C-alpha cells in the first residue's frame, strides 16, 4: 500500500508532537494542523487544554487514552468514514512513543486512511543529543518492565549491545534501575536527563558505579542514557578457542565458559558442548 500523503483528499490522522515541557516547543505546522482538523484526540483533555488554550486552538476534543483506546477506535474510524481529518496528541512529546496511538495507527492504516506525522519534541532525542554518549547507533528501550525478574532479563539481553541505550524511567524507580543496570552491565558511562526543557532541567553525566551514591531527586521526569558495551570479541574465534583464550588470560575454566556464554548471548550448555564435547 502506497500512501501519497498530500496528493489526495483521503481522511488523515495527524500524529502531532507537542512539547515535553517548554510550551514553545511546538512547530508552526503543528499549531496550524491543530487549528485545521475536525477534532483532536487527546490522552488527557484537561492537560491538553492548557496547551490548546495557549495557542488559541478551540476544537472538539475526544478523549483517547490507554483505558478507552479499543472502544474509541471504532468511533474514530466512523468519523474518518465521514471524511473527517483528525489529530492525535498525547500529554507530552510524540504520540505513540510510550503513549497511546500504536493500535489506532494500525487500524487507520488497515482502513486505507492516511497517517501523517507532524514531527516535534520527544524526550528520546533531546536526552540522547545532550548526553555526550555515542549518538548512533542507539536503541530506545522505553520503560523497563516493572517485575524484577523480567526487568533483569531485559537488561541482560542488552548486555553485549554496542549501541547507546535510551531508557524512560519513573523518578521513583531511577535509583533501583541504576542499581540493576550496574549489577548486570558493569560500570559504564550513564547520563540522567531530568526535566528536559523545563526550568529545573538537570543533566547528570556520571558512571553507573558513581551513580549509586548520588542523591536522586524523586521529583520530575527522567531519561536514562547508558553507554553501549565496549566488550567485543573476535568474531572469527570459535567458541572453543574463545574459552581457551579466556583461560589463558587467567580465568578458571567454569568462569571462562560463563563469560563466553554471556559475551556471545548463547546458553552455557551450548558453550559446554562446543568446548568439551564437539571440540
Ligand atoms: N511521548 C513522550 C515522548 O515522546 O517522549 C513520552 C511519554 S512517556 C509516558 C513519559 C516519559 O518520557 C517520562 O517518564 C520520562 O521518562 C520521559 N520524559 C517525558 N518528558 C520528559 C522531560 N521533559 N524530561 C525528561 N524525561 C521526559
């Protein structure tokens, strides 16, 4: 399916980015589109009213959030069936980025209507570019799972990744998350981007180890940017030779096998087989 966004009169769902703090961080085009559409879908109509009133935007607002998104999708599609153009905004930043929108976007596409981005603020890029960490490649993780075991599993799965990691975190969980990141990833550069674009914006550039002794302010919003892995291994090395190399570097056999499994993201039994049985 090819969407030619501006070459026909198909009903459009505009995905409009709004500020992540500073009220002026909205584009001219975003304001224009919000004034033109037939209705605006808002994550929280009360929150959005502050922004919309500021820009003198007075439109029909439709509440669209995580708890009503399934029922609302039908109503929204019926409006588009009538030829209405709509805009989706969230409480802050870009809709869909850890905010409601994904399922609706899928439905709108399925129904053959256009989905058009009106780009702007998102905490991901602002945190990344001020972090001083390698900018590309980077991986956006979003929020880590709340459940301890799943959270650790997810962090573990990024252990070997060389790209910078960008994580959203609630202020109340930042401290614990830094502890988990340190325990699993070891010591690395980490940047805490707090209250971006707001009066109390604070960028703390430190290391995971040092971050454990920081007094973390539990107010405000945080993005955690973590440097990627610097531990690489020679890809041409066989699993067996990799274990031998680590033993020669002074590790005992069991630790060497564990390290190879971790570095290569394979199971310990696969390492055992390659080292002891097949070798
Ligand atoms: N859609 C938003 C975006 O495009 O960035 C993200 C919404 S998500 C529900 C909220 C999370 O984004 C916060 O918990 C925080 O991790 C991050 N965030 C949003 N605004 C921020 C800001 N001004 N400073 C730091 N982090 C922010």
